[in-house]
C-alpha cells in the first residue's frame, strides 16, 4: 500500500512575496541558518532582477533567428504592393522616356538625310 504525499493547498508564485514564514514545529532540531535569511531584501531583489535580465537576454538570443525570419516575411508582405506600384510607375516613365529619345533620334536622322538630298 502506497501513501501519496499530501499536496499543498496553495503554491505561491515566483513574484509573490512571502511575509509570514511558518514557524518550525517544536522539537525540531535547529539547523544551520539559511544563507538567504541573512541577506538584505534589496540584495535579493537585485539578484532576482539580474537573473531575470539574464533569462530574458538568453530567450531573445534564442528567438532572434525566428524573429528575423518573421520580420523579413512581414516586411516583404507589407512592402510588396508599394514596390509593385513604384515599379509600374517607373517602367511607364522609362517607356515614355525611351519613346521620346527614339523619336528625337529618328527626327534627327530624317533631318540629316533630307539635308543631304537638298544640299547635294
């Protein structure tokens, strides 16, 4: 027959401050004092914040490649319509400019040829 350990009624969260620690039952031999009991609360809070900062940094470092891919994908999706409009406008403008230059070149060649026939 196995006896299951008694489950705690409530488990404090990591961000919860425990003010009233339960007293040790009578007759329990006093063990060595805990090291963190002698440390100032400010020091413990500073250490906790440093630990949190290290954890956040490590998580961001691990996620950065995925974040980069996602950002690039979303950026491409967002910019695609704008780039398409700019490309279309630029292509139209270049076609018009090319047609104008071609007309100028043909006009100049025709004028030169007419000048040769009239003068010569």
